[in-house]
C-alpha cells in the first residue's frame, strides 16, 4: 500500500510499456489488444477489445489474413491510450517494417504532442522503441495479401459533424456505393446517416475498465490521436463488410498545428493531417494493395466545406461538431451544442457567410456572434490573442476570411462581435483582402484522392458557393 502523501498511481514508478499480444477471433469478429506497464511500483496488465459488425458469411481466407494484419496495426495504434498513463521512456514493440516504425514513432511523438505539452513531457527523445523478443525478425514479414475480391464501395467514417455529411453527399451525388461507418454509433452519426438515406455500420470499442480508475488516481491524461485508431477500425470493418476504400473527411487545415515545442509540432489534429495519412497509407500498403485509405476533403479549406454543407439542408437539424455531445459521462454530455467551446464558435463562424442568420441560430441554439462572453474565444480563433485552440478548428486565416465574409453581409450588421472583431483585425493590419479570400477557396494540390474521388469533389465545387443574403 502506498503512503498517504503519494498518489495511488505514480507515473514515475513505471519505466516500461510493452505490447504483450493481440488476439483475433474471426468467428466473433473481435480484436483484443494486450499491454503492460512495468517498473519499481509493479506491473499493470491492460487490454481493450474491438468488435465488428458481422458479414453475412465467414470471411474468405484472403480477407481473414488481411483482417489479422490490420488487427495488428489497430493493436499498435490503440496502445497510445495506455502508454500515456505514465509516458515511460521505453516501449517494447513487436517487429516493425520501416513504414510501420515511421508511422508508429510519429504517432507517439507528434500524435501525443498536445498531451506532452499539457503534462510537461518531452517526447523529442522518447519513447525508445525496443523490439519484443517473442516476435519474428523484421526481414521475415510476409508479403502483402492479394485476391481480396472487394466490391467497389466506399466505407465512409461518420462522426456526426458537417465534414462527414459532406463526404456522404459528394460521393452519393456521384453515384458511388456508400457505407457509413461509426465506432459506437453515437446518435448524431446515426441521424446523419439516416438523413443521407443510408444505414450505419457500427463497430464497438471497449477500453480497459481500469483506465478511468488510473486517471482518477494520478495517471497522466490528455488528448490521444484517436483518428488513427478509428481509421484502422474502419479498415478492418471494410474488409468484413466488403468495401475497397475507406474514406475520411479530414480537411487541409488539420495539417496546421498550434506551435512547436521541443522541436516537435504541437497539433491537436495530428492524426487527421496529411503527414499522418501518408504514413498510415504506407503501413497499410504492407497489408494489401487492394484497399485504399484517403481523406476526400483533404484539398479543401473549412470554408469550402461549409459552403458545400450549406447546400444540404437535410443534414442541418441533425449534425453536431461539439465534443461535449460525445462525452462518455452522461452527466457532462450535452444534447448537440454546448455553445461555449472553440468548436462551437468556429463552426458558427464558418457557416455564418453561407446560411441565413436565423437558420444558423436555430441549428446551434444560440447566436454566438451576438454573445459578448464569446469575444476572447473568437480572438484566439482569429489570431488576435493566445494561440490556435487545441481543437478541430480551422486555420487562423480561414477564421479571418469567414469573419470578413460575414461582415460584408447585411444580416450581421447589428452583431456586436462581428463589428468589434472586424475593427480589431483592421487595427492589426490582418483584415483579409481578395487575395486571401481566393486562397481559402482554392483547392490544394496536396492530397491522396483517387481519380474518381477527385472528379466527384470537383463536381460538388462547381455547383458554386452560396452566400447568405440579408
């Protein structure tokens, strides 16, 4: 028993985190990853399980083999949730190919950047990866699996926000066969899929039951690169359901972090960014060349996505981008929008140029640009104070353009915040002009879209950008 003046869990008492095994049950379609923390304070064994929606028939041998390989990557990615409890200097990993090592090391160092900043942990030289002795040598890695016979379908990750709604709409309008996917099946995800006229495929994730207790007892805690975990769960489900591509809806602003610390970028959205996407694609290439993973909205700014979303009123009553709506604790969970977080502020601002004011207020439940209490939060989004918030929000330049576009519309003429913030931007010499506006609405050439996806996205953009009038 620990002395009373020490926490029940002391991160300094654990020096090593190990991947101890992964169990794949093809009959039940479950994946259980096992982990261990060890040090002077003892040994803690941890595990978590993913369950996948079953297929009408057992997996053919080639798909079963690929499923097992993806399960291994999923086990590796999910480990960050348990590593962070103590952030020890050593991680014992199975044998990794060069692309797998590059992907996993970046997931730890850059994917945990926000966590490291908030807990004052330097990840520039740690963790050191040590190969576990029970695994085969890296040179013995098997060849990529072929002969999967996957149908031409797009499994689209749906979180319930505007971005995944846009992906559903863009691919659907292009005549693509679409399968919406979610982990957990949150109400917003279900309702967005229903609004698109499609049933939702749901996978399950059960975290180790002791994780919450450790967090309450002194473990380090903070943001993890959850999109990497969801991405691999989606790839596993695509193999089961039968889809030859997995589509996410990460935009180009997710590439941009808040600042650099200890020589590493601190980016809340690291696992949504293009570098993370490319590293994961390289790791998946070792599994099979017959299933593609990419982000459909990668070329677009948040404002371009907002413009397309505004043309799809079927999603407006049911979507939500507020993280408070997804909290695990029911007592802290809101229905759709909390109305006082960076995501609520940014989404409201991004949609302000493209929706009528009364409709936008009806969707969010409050007029955030008429609320003086939101002023400091908007200053951070606009680069007038602090730094870009640790949230999935657009670039500072995008927020500035959104404000300029809203200010030019008569319907926001009496908004105190729009006027005040516009004056502050002008005084700082940061009010965007035509060149900055054009840059925000010009697609980026940096993406991994296959040809058919680019055609579908280009067609959606050709329909024009609606601008709300007074």
